[in-house]
C-alpha cells in the first residue's frame, strides 16, 4: 500500500515537448482561451497587446477596449499594487500564484477576476489568465445576507425569550410548565411556588400530582389527559397540598420537539365574578356612580336613582353627573381637580339635586382609575341630612335663634349671597361680645354698656334683638 504525503508537490507534464510541441499557435490560443474566462498577452511594459474574452457578459463590460492599455490601469486603485506584484514576480522568475483583482465597471460595482501569469520567454511577453469570480462573489454576498438574517432572527428570538421570561416571572397568576408525557414540572414561576408553599429546588422535576391533595389527583390527571392543543376556558377544582382551593386550567403546546402543558392555578377564594360585584353594588345603601373623563355616567346603582328620583338607569346613563351632583359650576370642578391631583377624595360635603329641583346634603368619596388611554371616575355618594340635630340657621333678621358657631356660618357658603353671610357674621360677633360683657359684669347691664362703649338704650335694643336676658324691668 503506497502512503501519500499530505504535502505533495505539484505534478507537471513529464514530456511537454512531445505532447504540446506540435501545437500550432492558433491551437495553443484556443487552449488558453478555453481554459480561462479572459486571457491577455502583455509586453514587457505591461501593455495589453492581445486579449481573449470567453463571456459575452465580460465583453459587455468593456474588456474589448482594454487593448493597448496598461493592465495595471484597468484595475481599481486598491488592486494596482497586486497587479504590479504579479508582473514583477513573473519578470523576476518567481513562480506566480493566483491573485484576486477588481476592475471598475459602468454599473458602479467592482468586477472581481482571479488572475495567474505565465512568462512566455519571448521578448519578456507575459500571458495573463483570468477567471471570472462574479458568481462566487454573488454566492458570498448571498451567504453574508443569509448569515445576517440568521443573526437578526436569533436576536429576535433572544428578545422574545427575555420578554417571555419577564412575563413568566412577574405574572401574579401561578403558572407551571409540565412535560406532557411524564407530568413532571419543567418550570414554575414565583407565584406558583408561593401558592404551593414549595421552594424552587423541590418543585422542579417533581410530579404534578405531588402538588395536589390525594382527593384531587384523579380529577386533575383526567383533566390534563383531555387538554386540547389550544387555550380553553374549561377548569376543574383542585386542592393543593398547601390547603389552597384552586381552579385548574391547562393548554398544550410543543417545545423542543416535545409536547408540554401550560398549567394555570387560580385560587378560587380570590375569584370574584363580575355578576357578584354588580349584585353587591346594587344592594349597598350608598349611591354609586362611574363616569368617564367628561363626567358622562357609565354605570349607576339603584341608590343613585333614588337620590335623584330618576326613573331608570337608561335615563341616568344618557346624561352627565354635572346635572345632579354639586352646586352648578363649583363643586364638581373642585372634586375633579382634587382627584386628578391626589387620585382620591374623601368625605367632600356638597348637595345632590333631583330631577324636580329638590336638593339634599351629601358627602362624596371618589377615586380616579386610569383605563388604558382613558380615565374613569368612581363616586360614592352618601346622604347626611339626618346627621344634623338642629336645622341649619335661617338668614332672617328678626328675633329668633341665630348662628352659634363659625362652622354653621361656613355651611351657608354657596347657598346664600355673601353680603347676607357677612351680616350674619356681624350679628354673631355682636351677640358673643354682649354675652361676654354680661358675664364679666355679673349681668349688670349698666356696667356692661360701659364695657362695650354703648349707651344703655343701645344695649337694651340689642338685648331685645338677640333675645338675651329678662328685659321686663329694664329702664326706658
């Protein structure tokens, strides 16, 4: 058995003079032309004296016009030093090697050609043989584009995986990924570990049935055996080993050529159906209203209809809350401003107006709830008229009970003109001063008049006005 060296030398013709010596010049030219895409004969100065082009595409790129030009001048500036090196090596007797040169073209793209030079020995002439590399360059370009596309797809997959991991880890719902065949846990998010009470190390690789109480295993496994390969609303009740009752739902998917189950566990104690919430709001005694950002009512409960004497929900939902709540152009604007600034409002005193013009004292608590790109307001309205032990003071100027505190006076703001409130405040101050003077002088009216800087007649007049003391024995 003959062993070949891994570094074998080139194998030339043994007797070229016997094989090729009888070739005519035309035959030799045909051999050279057929063995190359372009062949040129250069003189000792590197001028192209003859050229053969075997491709119509190359002829169309203007190679026929190279005749009589310096070969170095036909290449791009960055390839000129390589062309000069090829000619220098051949003239110096150094064996030539394939070199890739680029030629400019009218299309603006470079024309790549791989060249090899042979010294003919006659007057320093050199035969340059070239092979068109356009197809190879196109393949390289396509390979580069495919590689870049693969890298972009890989980056997208990495980003998608990062988003999936973030969603999986931050989800408040307990989610597990099971192997469909073995029912073993492949992944579990933190919510699932909190719900089951198991640590990450103990839950991974564990059989799903180990997370359930014995009474729930059979129903859960039967449910998983019939899980469709799509998202389904079907659930089955189960109890975990932690004692939490849950609704089990699942869907099947494929990953890494294997079937997996996406299992969700929702504690039934935290699930509040929308119908139950609506029934609760319908039964609470306080009025409840939901509006949009323009104060148009979106939902109301029966207590609100009772306060406003509206006949139906449809009648309420066709109008604005501004038509019923607060003093016109005052209170509701203040409430909305507070809600937008602080997010909530508590025990705001105002009035609610009915459809027939009657009004009632109420307290309002409210909250603002962003809903996507929209805003929702929720108002809880409670009637407070029954809280007052005595009726609000009137503004009559005749004898009778007058306001006893500043708080009572401030309640009149928005209901009566400011000049009447000022007059009422002045009367209140007068009465308080007279009472203090009488107390200071032990009910001596003459001394009290001196303390107040009034005449006794003026003091008696004010005492009658405010109904203070027994004036039957008063002097005229």
